[in-house]
């Protein structure tokens, strides 16, 4: 399969590297110096793996791809969608946050929803480290089954732990609960994910997750409070030593994905008559930090 990874940063490079190792014809679209390094010595995948592949690497999208995997940060999704118009037969969104698939679908046909719990970071240009083997879950963004999802699932199954699911709306909301429960609290408290498993941070994480579950149900998605809270605690335990992506962004003084995660919850809830005081407070504090740093 011709696979285009659009947004070849940490996660995109890991996904692209694993797909290339599995024999797919991979094109990574990212930015220099990472792209230049890959075009030179190739892409080294370290951490949980140890191999080097030589995918095509460029800074603009090619004319065509069988599959486009979008791995940009949520705030770059609209730009990515415009850049991909007319290129892929099928598009898979793997970024965190809610709304990415809808944005892509405004510009592209056949958009699949996806979640990814593999961990990735880039220590230097041309190198990506897998910091944890997880799972890619993908399927039609409105739920159900499709030939396109089965086709992409088969391509991914050669390279990564992959599940094709018929309940992606529920899975996207459960991932949103996880990210709302973990990312903002760890970013603001400057703590690793495991600090939320017990003690004062645990109730904030649980409350944030419960609020997301209530909003999911208001949107017609059956996500019980207990399922959302269990997912938050389970992932915090499983990634206890991790610095969440939002903590990494705050530590690096980079723009965060608050508007697609905690801010998405806080902004939508009033329109649905749902009270989300914890997410509203966390979103306001993060947005105040971004504003003070000139990031919004
Ligand atoms: N890293 C991880 O372990 C995981 C990440 N995720 C999610 O995946 C998404 C990506 O995360 P991550 O990989 O860490 O982020 P990165 O910032 O490392 O990767 C995104 C990359 O896309 C590039 N990019 C953005 N727009 C364009 C464009 N128009 N053309 C070319 N390149 C572009 C960025 O370049 P530049 O920075 O120069 O703009 C950046 O290199 C996020 O939503 C994150 O929450 C989910 C699970 C795990
Ligand atoms: C699951 C979790 C919270 C792991 O850190 C994540 O997706 C992130 O950091 O963005």
C-alpha cells in the first residue's frame, strides 16, 4: 500500500517507520530538519524497537496515496485537510482531541476515526523512540463497519497492534475522557501521569472524566460515568511514568491541544445543558497560561 503520513513528528514517524518496516511504500510529510535527516541517513526507530528504514520524506504532500494517516496536532488539522485535498483514497485520523475527523471530512472523502496509545518522542532529527507499545483502534467515524476500515486495518495489522472497531464514537469519547482526566491536570500540576492515581489529583482526574461522560451521553453516545473514570485511572496507572503530551508542551512553552480536549468539553457543555465545572476551570487556567505566554 502507498501510505502517506501527514504530520511526521513523533507519533507520525513511529507509525510511518513501523508501516515501512512491514513493507508498505511510506511517504512521510513533515518539516526540516527531521525530514532532511531522514532523507540522509534514513529514519531510526528506537526505544521499544531498534531498526532503520528509508521511507520517502518530504515537506509537501504527494499527488496521490492509497491511505493518508494524519498525525498533526489538533490545531493543525484544518491546514492538513486543505493540503491533502484530492490526494488520498482513504484518510485515517490518529491525533488526540475531538473534532479532527469532522474537520478532515469537510475536505476529504472517506475519513476514518482512530485512536492510538503507542508512545513516541523524537530525541533528535531522523530518530524516533517508541516509549510504549500500545494499540491503534480504527473504524468508520460514525460507527458501524466499512470496506475502507477493513482495508486500512489489514495494512496496519502487518505493522502494529491494530483493532478495527464498529463503535468509534464511543471510543473517541472515552479517549477524550482519558485526555481530559490526565492531560490538563498533569500539565497544570507539573506531575507525571501516575500522580493522578491516588491522592488529591485523583479526584480531579475522576471528576473531569465523569464530566466528559455526561457530555458524551448528551451527544447521544452511551458512555457510563464508571467506564470513563475506569479508563482515566487505568491509563494513568499504565502510563504512570509518562509526562503527558500537554505537560511536555507546557514544559517546552509550546501551544497545547487544550482547545480540542478540555476546552472542547468546556465550550460544548453549556450548549448541551451539561455542567462541567472542573473542565471549565482547567481550560480557563491553561488558556490563561497560553495567553500569558503569547501562544493564543
Ligand atoms: N507523541 C505521542 O506519544 C502521542 C501523540 N498523540 C497525538 O498525536 C498528535 C501528534 O502528536 P506528536 O506526534 O507528539 O506531535 P508532533 O508535534 O511531534 O508532530 C506533529 C508534526 O506535524 C508537523 N506538521 C504540522 N503541520 C504540518 C504541515 N502542514 N506540513 C508538514 N508538517 C506539519 C509538525 O511540525 P511543526 O512542529 O514544525 O509544526 C510536527 O512535526 C497529537 O494530537 C497528539 O496528542 C497520540 C498518542 C500518542
Ligand atoms: C494517554 C496519554 C495521557 C498518555 O500520556 C496521552 O494520550 C497524552 O499524553 O496525550
